[in-house]
């Protein structure tokens, strides 16, 4: 046998092994991601259920609840982003087979959750003076305060639940997250029915009832997840409550070091879309209604790459923890490809069926809805175009989190959202007079910039020193 023949056989064997590695990674990614995707959709359904059932009370109640949740959600998602640092840290510890570190990371994650909730609660409690200072309607603010003074207590169970979700995700056990979230959706709807409207002998509490339902649902989901972690053979070995009072300041600081940029990145993105809604408000009610419809459709589609992203953090973190550069390569690029492929399908849907999709939200037979429907269909076409970059940016950001790389991506994301996306939205919307379409093009431009720089950063991870040993 010649040396050339031997080399050819070795090369062929290597190609087969690489191909098998990609297939194995794709299966592992899919197994981990699909429950997270459906859980994200179910989490979205929790809010949707509240909106629908509060809306049955009338527009005044819905406006007050919207004010309350608009004020609460940025604090909640920022807190969840910070304690979400538990996921990559646990994945890295698992990859390195450092079992003791798992318990310590989870324990300090719980400490961080309790601290954040304790700090944010007094601030959120001041919704009334803050909203009155901003010139909001006094009556709506009074009603929003009723919701907030109860609903704010959801922060403690919601943030602690995020810590436990991060733990089970890092060990590929995501189906329990799905089932607990789905159970939460049904429980929340039932509690709303009883407490908002006073059915079956329960008191009619209206907005207070919705707030109690929200807090109780989060408590239930946290209790179920804690019971699972304490009793399941795979997790009880970590004894996460053992010496819970014992500090580990190094890991406590590490959670904030990695998690704070994640929280600020999420907050910056939420703020961008809030700012876009305010700009739409300057154009008219039809533009606001159309924007809400298009944004709801885009948000539902976004839940899929967001779930894939959560799985990506775990897969990349595992490979990084075991010092496997090829595993990081396969995990990251597989996830980016899957995320972009799905968003290509939603892009096609929005481009070809925009009038039909928006018709699900507003009655097309009502003459007064014609302008809003036309605007919504136009916005949805633009949203379809930015689906690809939206999928790429969220998955690549999560891939970098698996490498504990969060500070520079935060800076790049804030620059893309606020220094590129928002100014372009304003110029195209109000200077060039493209109105709502210009605002949506600005959003697309900001997301495209973030997608390009984050994907490039992941591609250059070794040159940038992101693969240094743990």
C-alpha cells in the first residue's frame, strides 16, 4: 500500500468522523433546545393570558395593567439576565467535571437572585410618584399601583426559578422546564378566572386578582422546580441547600461580572423597542396599533431562536469547560445555522402572508381598521427581512455567553441598538418622512449591525483570546 493511498484513507476517515460529529451535535442541540423553545412560547402565553382576561374588564383596566407591566418588565428581564449567568458557569463546571463548583455556583446564584429582588422591590414600589412625575394619567396610575404593590413580589420566585432553570438546562434536562411552564399557564388562567372576576364564590379583586395570580403562579413554578431538583437522583447529589448560608465571594462576584452585561444587553434591547413604540406614538394611533401587531408576530417568532440560544449557551459552555475547541466550534455554528434557518422560514411567512397574518388581529371587514391593517402588513414585511439578522444576533450572543464573554458583546449590542438603530429609525421616520416603515428599517439596521459583529466575534474567538483555559 502506497503512502498516498494511506493518506487518502486517513483523510476519508477524518471526513467521516467530522461529519458524524456535526450530526451528533445537531441531535444534541435539538434534544436540548426544543423543550426550551416551547417553554419560551408558553412563557409568552402567560403574559398573553393576563392581557386577554384583564381586557375583559374593559380598556381602562387594560391600560392600567399595561402601564404596570411596562414598568415592571425591564427590571424583571434585567434581573433574569444577571442570574442567568448561572447557566454558562454550571455548564463549564460540568464540562470540567467540577461537581463541587456546581453547588457553589447555584447557591451564589440564589444569593444574587434574593439580593436583586430585595434591591429592586422598593424601587418598583414607587411607581405612583414616578409615573405622576412623568405626567401619566392619575387615575390609571392609581390602578397600576394596585397591581404593582402585589405583583412586585413575583421578583423573588421568578429570579430564583431562573437560577434553577439554568441548573437543569446545563444538565440537558429541559423537558421539566417545559412541563412546569405549561402547568403555570393553565394555573395562571384558572387563578385569573377566579380572582379577577370573583367566580365560584371567590372575591372579585380585578387588577389585584391578576397580580395575586401572577405571584402565586411564579411561586408554584419555583416550588415545583425546587422539589424536582431536590428529589431527582441526577440533581439531589449536589445538595444545593447544604450550608446555604456559606458564602463563596469569588463565585458571587463572577455571577455579577458575567451576568450584569447580559442583563444590561437585554435591557438595552427592550429599551430600543420601547423607544420605537414611543416614536410610533408621535405618528398616530393607527401606527401604534400596526406596530403592536407586527411586533407581536415578530416576538412570537423570536421565541424560537431565543430557546435555541439558551441551549447554545449550555452546549458551548460544556465544550469550553472540557477544553474542547472543536466542540465549541461545532456547537456554536450548528446553533447559528439552525436559528437562522428557522428565521428564514418565518421571513418567508411574513413576506408572503403578511395581510392574512395581520388579519388575525384586526377585523378586515371593519372600515375603520383599513389603514391600520395596511400599515401592519407593511411593517410585517420589514420585520420579515430582519428575521434573519435577529436570529443570528441572539444565537451568537448566547454562544459567546457560553465562553463567559459578555462585556464586549454588551458594548457592541448597546452601540448597535442605540447609536445605529435608533438614530436611523428617527432619521428615516421623521426627517426622510418614511414614517413607521422608516422606524422599522432603523430597528432592522441596528439588529443587522449587532448580528454581524457578534457572529464575527464568535468566528474570531481564538484570535481574540476567548478560548483561554478556564
